[in-house]
C-alpha cells in the first residue's frame, strides 16, 4: 500500500512528515475573521510538552468533520491534503469517507481523524450519525456559489445537534483559483459576515493549486491539540497505566495495625 494512503503507516511512524511538524502556532487566514484570538500555544501545554506528561495526548485522536453542499469540494480538499492529489471528476461521496493524519505538535505525536461527509440530501441521515464526538467542525462552501454559502448555517445546526458548543468551528471557501480578484473580494466580504454570525474561523483555499490547504489543516491540528492537552491537564488522574482508558487512583495511607500476640502461641 502506498505510504500516502496508509493511515496505519502514518500513525506508526517515528516522526510525522516535515510539513506536519508544528512548533510555531499557525496564524489564521484573517485575524479579523476568527473567534480564536490566541497567538501561541497555552502555557500549560508548552510545559506539558517539555515534560513527559503529554504522552497520553499523543495517543489520542481528535475528530474533524467536513460538511457542506454537494460538489462544494469537500473530497477534493481532503485528498489534496492527505494524498497531495487533485481530481476534478470525483463522484459524490456516499455516507462518509475517513482519513487519519499524523502530526507532531511541539514534538508530541498527535492524530487527526478527518471525516468527509456526503452533501446529498438522500445521504444526510446516514452521514449525520457520524457527526457525534467532533472536536472540529468544518463547514465547506463554494466561493463561486453564494447559494452554498447561504446553506452553511443549516449545516452548522445539523452538526451542533450532535455536538456540544465546545467544538472548534471553521468556515472554508474552496475553488479560490476560479475567482477573479474583484469577484473574490466581494464574496469574501459576504463570507466574513457569515463567519462572524456562525462564530467560525474563515479560510479561503484552492484544492487545485493547494493554496492555503496545508495552512488550514495545520491550524486545525494546532487548535485541536492545544484543547486536548488542556483538557488532559485539567483532569486529576494520579496514575495512568497502559492507556488513558485504564487509571489507578492513589489510595490514602492507612494506619498499620499492630499484630496482637496470640496467647496460645509459644514465644
């Protein structure tokens, strides 16, 4: 199996590829179009990565779901990042497609599940069952279609029905290579307003040329990693054995009872 298509191989590598090694906190597409204003990894996250504490965080997987109308370019976007390929003749996704990408964030292994969901109405009931447990929600629209942008609030509502409000929210416009500069400026202004209404971070990318794709996924991974480690640090687990599914709590020191000499025993 080709390395680019083997999720297991990526997860078991000693190190992630260079373009997936994140040591500097990635910047947003536009500083005025994001609700996530932090400029660096959180201090407890940095301290944890210096020590041995983030080992379990590296074994965890954060889940990112990609939603949007049919033919907006969700599959092209995912395949551009995961396999460095572009094909304009993709068939519509049935249900969901699934990828796993390995990152090294501040030297700590971190895996991102990428769920590419179907945009057709007849598959929505199937795809929606996979929305649960998402750490990142990515709503994708076509920059050449304002209609697809107008539907983004509906997709967000569908995703939030299955998830709490703690998931990171992204609004991603694709097919930037098809836009003239003047047309892009006008559509971007609409997208900025929509992102503000949704509480989402805006990105505009091109899967054909790859423009902005790597930066988008690195930004997603960095925010998900920071949130994951912060949650781990807030938990008061004394001892972790084998995996984060098996924990042992320290027992309080109990006073040792002195032995009483048996009167029937010879000394």
